[in-house]
């Protein structure tokens, strides 16, 4: 703070304006995401060392299957909870906030039970064949309700604009606990582990993160919520949730189609190599992912207030900041990527270099075109996003089927990057047409 006449001027980043709030939230989210990237990389290194390329491929394949299976349980609820919580806070309608929280938790838990019953039935019918996949799948079933409910708690906190509290359990505590567990096995026991044991440690870490998330929500929830009767809008919420559910489901398919199809069309070694490449490439999109989480409630607010000029400035600055992170990360992988892979993961993962570069190029395009999908979802155009996600998922699957047999992991990387670029350009055009907003950096 510094004096200015008779008034005290507050340093701009400590102020209460939109830019100040976004800077603090963005910096906190970026720090959290950077921590997650470091911890996730540590997890990947330890799993690669403890499991080898083939064992890590089994773990990655089962984890991808669990990530797809959890989507019906989430049912598009997290972005809906963010949107409705932000609206309720803005208008003081705490009955609606309490209603969406209770309704979303009940629905997610009920759907999780149905998925668990189906998974248990599949195991009882002796699918899949072989203990290599069976043991990790048994443990992975436990991730479904934990992940779904943890995401809803995170969404509730972010809707209240408690960004760090919403992010830390899932993005920091869970990978930190998993890193610590794997490191203890590596240093204390000097032995390898099975994919099933690695998945068991993953479930245990998620359980602790869920408990912390539940405590944080109880701590930060406004006192008004505990004194009002919940107000439910079942029809309106279901109408809004199913396009978001489709969008999230197709996004997950786009994210994991490469891993799943590699598991079907190539060897598990290729899955392990590709998973390492994908983990590295995610660093390129770190800025956009971090800022997307922060801007969601602000986008709702500015759209509600019809502050078009401020909304344009918000998304353009988001895209520019994302690009500032993406370009140096891509150059780093181009120059030092192969050395980094060999040093951290071992010579067995040298072949991940070109897939990582190709995926980094796709993420660079992703950062350039900014957050049109999030902007359209937060402003009521979730059906448009769902439609584009469905088409993109189909394109992604077809390209993977065509390119994996001749090119293995490199083919999966090409298919995924083309699909991502196609989707972002399409969403950018829709945002410009529907909202008059240009989401790209320039």
C-alpha cells in the first residue's frame, strides 16, 4: 500500500476489482496446477520404475477405463454445480444452492451404485480374462463413487469462489499421497509392485482427498445454507445436466480413446510409452487448464450482467496467458524432451519423444484458441458444446483406428492432436457466432 493525498491506494493485485480477483485466483490456480503437474510427473516416474513399461501400460489402461466409467456417475453435475452455485451466491438464493448440492450428491451416489453393481456383475461373469487386468479393475471400481463425489465438492467450493480449497484435495493432496506411498515402496522395500497394488494405493489416496474435500466444504459453506430449506428445480437441472454430461463424456472419450484403442490394437508396452508422452504434453496446456477453473464463475457473472466488453477482455487475456505458458513448454520438449525421458523414466521410454512432441503441438493449438467450450457451457449453450464433442469423439476414434496399426503410439498422438485442433476451431466459431466473443489469444 502507498499514500496518495489523503487516501491510501491499494496495490492493484490486492484490490477488489475483477482483474485483481482473476490475478489472485489465476496465480493460485496456476500454482496448484503446477504442483499437480510436478506430483503427477513424480507418480508417472515412480510407476514406470516400479512397474516397467508393460506394467505401467496395464495400470494406464485400467485407469483410463475407470475414468470413462465415472462419467455416467458424474452425469454432467460438476459444471452445473459451479454455475448454479455462482448464480445462487450472486442473487442470495441459498435455498437453490442447498438444493443443487443435495440433489447432485444424491444423484451421483445413486448412479455410482448402479455402475458398481454392473462392474461387479462383469467380474462375476469372469470378465476380463486374466489376473493382470482383473486385480487392478477390482480396485478401480472404488474410484468411481469417490471421484464423482470429490468432483462435486470441488465444484461447490469453486462456485463459491473458494478456488484453492476446491482444487487442493484433488490436484495436490491425492497425487502427493500417491507419490509418498510409491516413494516409500521404492526406497524402503526396494521391490517392484503389481498394477493391482498400484491401483490400491491410488484408491487409498483418493479416499483421503475426498475426506479433506468434505471437511473444506463444511468449513467454507456460508452459514445461510444451513438455515434454509433446499429448493429443487429437478426438471431444469436435468435439462441442463444431460448436455453437460454428454460433453464431459465425449471429452473423456477424446482424452482416453487413444489409450483404450492402443490397449486393443497394440501392445501394453505401447500404452505405457504413450501414457508417459501424454503426461509430459499436459504441461503445455497447464495455463489454460488452470485459468479455466478460475474464470468459470466470473463468466457466469459477466454474462448475467450483460457486460460484453468485460467478458471479451476476460477470455482474451485468458487465452494470451495460456499461450505464454504453452510456447516455452513446447520449445523445452523439442530441445530437451528425449534427454528428459531417458533420465527420468529410463531408456525403455525413449520412443515417447515423438508422440510427446506431436501431443504438445495439439495442446499449443488448444491454448491458442482459449476457453470457448467453457464459455459456451457457462452461458447456456451447453447443447452446442455437447454436439461438437460428440462429432469430435467420432473423428478421434476413427483416426485412432486408422493410424494406430501402422504407427503405434505415434499414430495415436497424431489422431488425438488433429481431433483436439478440429474441436477447438469449431468451438471458437460457435462462440463468435452465438456470443460475439473471440476466444483466441489474438
